[in-house]
C-alpha cells in the first residue's frame, strides 16, 4: 500500500480526534488488488481493530475480479448504515472518491441526513501515473473516474490538496478548504536514530517515494552520475515502473544504493542520516497542478535540507524553506545537489531547522485539521 496515503490518513485521524473528543470510528477497506491475478485471497474477512480506545472496522468483501467493486460498494453501505444506526445526524469523512466508495456513500446519503466531507488527495484518473499501464487499463481508469464524478452531488464539503482541484472538479456552491498535507509528528523523529555511522566526509543524497518515470527518478540518477566525487552516495527507496532501471544503475555505480520498499521507520532512519533530501518531480506535467508531493512535507519534517522543483501545487509559503532547482536538465539538478552538499554543516542545519520549524508550527495535525473543522461547523 502507499505509505504516503497511509501516513496522511493517520495524521488526519489524529488531528480530528483532538478536535472531536467524542467517538470517531474508522471504516476501512484494505488497499489490495483483485483475486486471482494480483492477490491470493478471493474473500477478505470482516475484522475489527483498536486505536485510541475505539473499535474500528476493516470491511469484508468478495475480492474476485469483476465482482469486487460491486461487493465493496454493498458492504461499505451496510457498514455505514450500522455505524449511524443510532444517530440522526453526524459527519462522514470519505478519504478517496473511488467509484465503489462514492457509490455506497451516495446510496447511504439517501437514507441518512449526514454531512459528507470528501478528502481528495488524488483525482481518480490521476491516482496511478505508472507508464507501464496498458491502453485498456488507462481507459478503464478514465471510465471509473467519470463514474465517480457522477455521484459527487452527495458530497457536502471538500478537503483538497491544491486550489487547482476546485476548478477541475467544478466546485461552485459547496464549501471546500485546502490542506496540502500534514507534518510528521516530532515524536516520531525523537525515537529515530540515523541509519549507519555518520561520516562527516560522506554526502548522502536520499530519495524516498514512487519510482515512476513521470516523477523524475531517472533525471535524478542521471544528475547523480554526473557527480564525480567518490564521497557522494545516492540512496533510493520505493517501487514503481522504473524499478528495474534503478537496479541497473545500482549495478553500474557502487555509490548508488537501492533499498526497495521498506518500512516507514527505516525511511525515517535513512532521512535522519542524509545530507540532503531530493524530490526530482518537475513542473512539466498537468497533474502537478492537482497534487502536493507528500514527501515534501515529510522531508521538511525531518530537519534535513530539501531540494525540489517549484511545482504549481506547492503554495508560495513554502518558497522560504525549499531549495528550488532552476532548470529542468540533469546538470541543473546536479549543480544544486553539489551546492547544498558542499555547504558547511552549520548552514545545512540552519536550512533544515527552518523548514522543520515551519511545518511543525504551521502544518501539524491539529492546525491543519482545524481548517476542516471550521469549514464543517460553518455548513448550515
């Protein structure tokens, strides 16, 4: 599953739990692929789990291809009716507007006068940007996306990652707020030690995230390979359509270390030991208007300097804490990485601390979810 999506959902839950001391229940659908091609279980059992003293539900459904979405929609509807069986009013936060989810919500809304707030981290047709998808799969995604949009009338309010999303979704008379992301809690970093022995001479450049070509991973590798100094190391974590090319680069250059898909704890450990964190996604694709890279928020939370490109989806307030690359050629990224890595440790620490203090102060879970709470309370 996507570590970024999981982290954002938990951060939202933590923030809302502080604003709403009464019981909050999670109705979760496991993010797995269909049986038999991509998953070994044809049926997913309904299970409960606990968090913050509350009992939550993992929805059970038939996972057989072609039947799974129908089953999901039906089972989600049943769980919603059960969850709201004893109340006349309440708030339903929906993370994702996937067609099975939103279809269940639309049916549920006809039965209950509940305020529905959709948290849209990804537009449906832009949720999978892998270049390995075939034409049929891409067409299927577009059809599913349009199906989702037909049910948007059941949504009362929106939480969006960028202002551009409001125009794309043609939100007119419905309230919305922009929450581009939520900073990682400082407590998580207090328990993290830098992975490996810190070497003052070594310059570690780290990328953690999806390895899709559209996200610039190959440009990052090309830029790094142009660096001749032997004390530089490029560490890469994640999975995606460029995974094989990353492995090939690792074989050719011993300074490149590929860790694959690792745990969140391991990622935070690598971040703590890095010299600089890089997001190589460039502002050359339409989707950059409708996304705020979650790794930017996590990178800044770590207190390590962050190199990135100025994307349409990044608000101006971040301009003071991100080190932007000027130019889209690999040499421009190379020059920026060398510039930051060759700064004094004091300079890098000051830059990293400035970013960390900004997101911990302005983008923590309580402050970011306060925007959502204020919006909901103002709905008549």
